[in-house]
């Protein structure tokens, strides 16, 4: 979908999300394939709603940098599968013990705890099977970056730090570390994927990474404002929102020098502040 002066973010998100969903439908096993319960659970969770912010970021960065959207779509789908697996495991009784997500029963409530664990495992494994379709040196590098972002120094590491901090009073510095790992690393690598697949120069990659870091940081602050948690133990709601706005402004500055269209990314950045879950 071409970006025009009358840019509509909702239409853009719908268009890109539909494109990603079509690709995911082809990549996921059919519900009729054995084991049917597992494959049904995978599809139930992947198509449970949500704005597809992470994969859309990959596509929007690719558009700005002039890369191939078909290649980017493969990486975008893999990142969405990793994100979905993390939500399934976060909801488990041994972690957050949530019974509802996006207005529907969580995976372990609908399919049982054992199936939920294996559904998350299957989505993570499928993500790297999909990434294996990208075979050049830059693609191999990207696979490593995504694995790192999802692993012990990224998302999983942040989750462990979050568990260890539960019911403890922690410093703002410690909270920042948790959130930059747990939430920020996957958002950062979603942006990096678009840069790598577009053969962006190193200096451009660094700016895109900073864009992703600021965006991810703001994303978590807004989550905390909506949940009355996290940063609101350290600052007022007004101060937290001001901090998030400053981060979004910093993110926009990082991409201001790119020659490609920045409208979608700037609108996505604004959406982080404006969203209502």
C-alpha cells in the first residue's frame, strides 16, 4: 500500500497485518494435521488479535530503507511467532497465571497447561525453521541477532529478572534493565531485521537500533501507565507519560535523516503513546 500525504495509520496497520496474517496462514501447520490439538492451539494463539506491531515495524523499516518486502515478511512472521510463544509462556500458572488475553481464554485455560507449554515450544521452533529459509550471510547474521534478542541476554533474561524482582522494591535502574530486555530487545530486533534485509549501512543500522530502543522503552512505560504498575512506583503518571513522549521524540530524531518515507514509522511511534492496549 503506497503511503500518501493523507496517511491513515489504522488503514496501514490493517493492510500490513492482513499481509502478515496471509503469510502466517501458509506457514503454520493446518489444524487437520496430526497432532491436531497442538496445531489448533498454535493457530488459536497466533490469530488471537493484536496489532502485529513488531512485524509491522519490520515491514515499515524495510519500506523506508528500500528493501524487499517479501524477504522482510519471512523475518516478520518469525518474530511474531516468537512474540506469541512468549505470551503463552508468560500466561502460565508458574509465571503470571493469567486466564484471559485479548478478551479470550489463554492457551493453558483452553487447552491445558502441558499443551500450552508445547504450543509455545512449537511456535519458537517454527520461527527458526522459517528463518532458515533465508540463506545468505546477512540472513545468517539476522538469525543470530533474533536468537540473541529472544534469549538469556534479551527477552528470556528479562523475564527471569522480572520473576526475581517480584514483590520486591527495586530501583528505577533495575526496572529499566528488566524492561529493556523483556520488552525492548524484541522490538529493537524487529527494527534491525528491516535494516539488515535492506542492506542498510552500519551508521543507518545504528540509528534504526536506537529508534527501536527508544520505541521499546516508551512502549513499556505506556504499558505501566495503563496497568498502574512498574514506572508508576517511581514517578507520577504525568511524569511517566512525559518520559515516554521524550523517548518517542528521540526515536523520531533517529530516523529523520533517512531519504525514504518515514510517515509510517513516525505514526507508529505516535501510536505507542496514544494506544489504549
